[in-house]
């Protein structure tokens, strides 16, 4: 396709030099607020749909509790994790990602797994998925990724060409794509799937010492998934099957539960680790950093009103409590802005006052007043500093410990990283032969509907992960294996030219 190239610009016509990397303080440093292109892109993306969630529109949820079973308080001063037996009220929302509110629960799609902890130090939101990795690792790519998964803007139908064009141009996605098209790609229901924080987070203690952690939330009901044939059948017979299953199970008193673990990674070990632990497309090996149990999560009460409690539930990755903080993970850094902004757009600037979102154990006390749906605000001063008895800052003791970001601000790409090895390891070492067969069948069944040049480019991606993986996809699609091998030997830039 030899079309005239146009220069990418901001909404105000300013040329954009780089639309793939956020401005960060050093290669692994936090994202800077001066990245106006990132903020413009995320803010516009959040306002593209009204009033449905742009992603995670179809969901189900329940109330329950989290109870500490093992003492890891030496790593964090978070009060709700402070001692064995400590119990905290929670609300959990499960969801599919790409479809609308009326889409089927049995779609091949990641599942959202979001938990709101109502602690006495404020709400803590852990907003994760049912997979330990994700498709991309920088938030500036997120709007484009979701656009490629949505419907074609001309036909309003799902478009395999859009899907595979973006995926095959984004090699970092192959790990998640391999999971998505494996037999793990369609959970049987919400009770029989795991959850993951996916990102790396910071825990810090009273002394100001910190560690990095990754959350793993393992179902006590056992993992169950649907084959592609069973999933297609379920979509037609009962598109709400997982929503119905969760409600009915809780209603009859068979309360689903999950055991919560963390991987604890000392900062000095993270610096020397073979993978960048802030790359959300990678996993951290359990053999290197074993799972440590922290508690149990139980759902024991259904919502009384779906709209009020599930539809209006708003989870915010930037809602932390003392003892827990963000990491420099570039995708997480973007989510810190994106989710809060999305909720303000969808539910209003006072969305945190809606019952399910209210910090019930730690009432709001600030100087933010008025605007839509204000439920109070008080009669005291609405400015600080004041001598009128208004709330005062807590001072030292609640803030995150200082950390050094002495780096140059620029759009740093991720340092050289093998995007293919972990996907290849998953294919070679984790999957047995029946699972490999299901994976190949699912990929071929979807990819065969895309353009021939996109089939080539995507198959090369699988071939680079594992030659047998690529050969079997090529065989299923009827592609010339010699051509795949030739393309796989090319640098990524030349591969894209050859398949464009």
C-alpha cells in the first residue's frame, strides 16, 4: 500500500515526534505530567463512549470480606494487612474487556478482576485481570490497542484485520496473545478463575524500607475453562451465564473464595533480575521469588441493585493506602490518571460519593466542593490553609518514602528485551500437547479471517517465539514455511515493510 504519508499531530496541529513511548525520568523512571501528548490521548480516549465503560462494560460483582491469614507486616505498614485475623470489607467486580454491556460472558477475552478494600485508612483498589501479563507495556499505546479490538468504524463489525494488524506490529503482545488463544482464554465462569494484580507494586514499612510485590489471587474452587466449541455454544444458549452463576451461587450460600498471595522482590534483587520487573508483558518466575500467602478473599453478599452497585462501581488504581504505592511500570503510571479521569467523565466529579465507592471506614475530609451530584460538602471553609477548624494535612508518617529519579526526561523506549522468550517457554515447557493443539486451532480459526499479509506477519511472530509454534500455525493457514523463515530473519522494520 503506497499511500501518501501524513504527519501525526496533537489535537491542535503540533507535530508528534514519537507516539509509542511516554516521557519518563530515565528508562525505568515514572511518567512525567509534562507529557501533554499522553494526557491528551488518554483524556480523549476516556470520553469516546457515553455512558458505557469504554472497556470492561459487561460485568458482575459481589460484596464480601478479606481476612489476613499470614503476617507479612514486616514489608508493609498498611493497616488492613497488619495482623493475622484482621478482616476488611470488600467489593469485587468481574468483567469481560472488549465487548459492550450486552456482549456474551463466554467471549475469548481477558477478564477484569477488581477489588475494593474499605480500610480505615481509606479505600484501596486493586484493579487486575485474570492473566499475569498484558498486551502492551506503555499506556500511550492503550487507546490504539483497544481501538484495534473494537468494531470497524465503517462496518461496525469486529475486524480480524484490525486485530492482527496491531498485534503483529506489537511483538510485546505475543505472551498475552498466547495465553488468550490457549485453553485459558475463556474461563468457565468468574468463580473458577484466578486474578492477578499483573503490575508490580511497592510495599513499604514504618522504617521506610520497601520491597516490590506482585499479587496472585488463586481460586479455591479450582480453575475451569471452556473449549472454543463449548464457548461458542454458551454464547448462543446463555450469554449471561457467568453473571448468573455468580449471583445464584452467592444467593444459595455457596460463597466463592480465593487465596491471596504475593511475590516479594527486594529492590536490590530487582535491579539484577533477568527481566525488567516493571514490564507488564513479562512474568516473574515463582522459582526465583516464591508465592507467599497473605490472606483469603470471600464473597458472601449479592448487590441489591445492579446499577447502583455494579454498574456504578468505580475502581481506581491510584487509590492507595499508607504502606502501598505505585511502581515505575509505564502502563500502571498511565492508569493512575486514566481510570480516575474516566470515572469523572462517566459518573461525574463526585463519583467517590456514590455508595459503593464511598470510603465507608474513613470518611472524606477535604476542600473539594460543589459540581454535579454533590451530596454534602459541609459548611466549613473550602480553602487551605485556614484557621476555621478545617481538616489539616497529616504530616510525616503517611507519605511514601522518598525515591531518587535523577534521570533525563525523554520518550525512553524499553531497554532491549526479548519479547518472544516467555511466550515460547509457555508453549514449549508449560503446555502439554492437547493444550498446544487447542492453541494452534484457536489461533488459526481467528487468523484465517485476516488478510494474507497479516497472516504472514503474525505467523512470523509465533515462529520467533518457537519454531514449532510458528510452523504449526503456518501449516494450519496453508502458508509457505520457507517464506515464513525468510521473513523471520529480517529486522522488525524490514518485516513490516515486506508485509505492508
